C-alpha cells in the first residue's frame, strides 16, 4: 500500500484489476476526460496498456472503505521529458488519475486522493516538482488540483489527441513547501 488516509487507500495495481479497469475505461463519463469516448477499453486493451508497459509508470488502484473506486498513476520524468516541459535539474514526477465509480465523485475524495499522492511523492520519492497536464476544459479536475496547491504554468497547445483532434492542456505544477507537506 502506498498510502492510507482514513477510508481512502492507494495500492499497487494487480493483474486481477484488469476487469475493473475495463469497466471504468468503457464508461463514457470516465472517457470524456481520460482516453476519449471514441477509445473504450476492453480487457485486452487494458492488458496491453496497463500491464505490458516498458516505462517506469507505477499504476495504482484507489480504494474507499475497501471498495475499488478509481485509478492513479505516477512516474518520474526522464531528462528528455523534463526538458520538453521546461524543467532541468529538479526531481520531477507526473501523475494522472480518475475516479471510475460515479457515486464517489463530487464528495471531496478526489481532493483527498491528490493531496495524499502529493504527500507520498514529496516525502517518499523526494519529488521537488509534481506536474499534470489536464485538458483546459476539464474544469472540475482543475478546481480539485488547485485546491491541492497546483498552479497553472502554461497552456500546452494541441498537446493531447482526444476524441478525434488535438486538445489544449494546462501544464500545472505543485512545488512543495517543506513545512506544509508532512
């Protein structure tokens, strides 16, 4: 387990999770912002994307009161990726997440999830900067991230292919104040 905060916990993704990921990644309310409604995932596609990766992305399942409710991943940016975003010498991590179970949205759980992962990355991975790149029109997610201390850095024009066209994304970053995160 990576962290636990009350009823919320985050654990390593396991092969058995392929079915719940396929369920979530075929739900239009998830796909609207994650992957795209034109790219639903069946179990085979989930296995290819989440279990046959050659990168260092760490996939995790989000649980609330013992129930699987979402997915979160984190990864350390390599030198090339850091330079592409305008970073040089800092230890930079990226993260992405979604709540797959609709009844757990709009209850503050996403905010608790993001805050908990920030604390984990800063304290356990010594992250100096944590970044995300949400689509500019994903207002609910951006509000959540700003509540957790993320700041908008710049618009990444036509950054992500989503539902048939390139979409603008915000580069947002969190820079920890060591006194706040512990």
